[in-house]
C-alpha cells in the first residue's frame, strides 16, 4: 500500500489510483463498444471524469451519507450565500463608519472634535466605527444575517463530523 504523508491518509493515493483505473476502464469500454458516436455518448464518456474533478473541490468528509455531492453542494452553497449576505452587512457598517468619520472631520467650531495627533484621529475612527456597528447590530436584518450565517456554518461543519 502507498503512503501519502502530506494528506495524512495512507489510503488516499491507493483510492485515487483505484478510482482512476475505474474511470479508464469505463473510458476503454465506451470506445470499445458499438454505440454510435454523438453528443450523448461524449457526455456519458465525460461524466466520470467530471464527477471526480468536482469532488476535488468539495471539503473532505462533507456529505458522507446519502448523496455526498448534493448534500455537500447544498451546505456549501448555503454557507456561501449566508457569508455573502453577512459580508454585505459588514461592508455597510464600514461605509457608515467612514461617513461618520468624514462628517466628524468636516465639523468646524467648538463642537468639532479636537484632532491634533494620530492617537486622537484613531480614537475618533474607533468611536465612529463603534457607533456604526451599534446602529447596525440592532437592526432585524443584521440579526437575521448573523443567525443564518451561524446556522449555515453549523450545517457545513456537521458534514465534517465522522460517523
């Protein structure tokens, strides 16, 4: 048996070689058969290779029960969509903080914050960021996106659990 040290799974290389041998056997059978050439036959011929290629990009251990590709794809897609939604929320917070900082720096007169050092500018930036986050954190949309991200992450991690 081969040992594949970088992945920590001694049977990985052996399983990979076995899967490739099966794919090559199906390829040889497809060429050796008397089925007429056509688009459908090319798709059938390419299917095992495409499936193996797609499996390369799935996290290891995901979807170990049932249809692994469908379960893994659904969990990964849900997580990606939840992360995108949450990232939009975080981006909106950053934009709001920048707007608050610009408004504070544009103030003049006695109500303007005294900015004479980088430390004071940094403190103002932190205050603006805190205010922007506090405003966003109390919105229903922010709570929903954070809850969906957590639920999607748990579903994704559940696929990594060993039975």
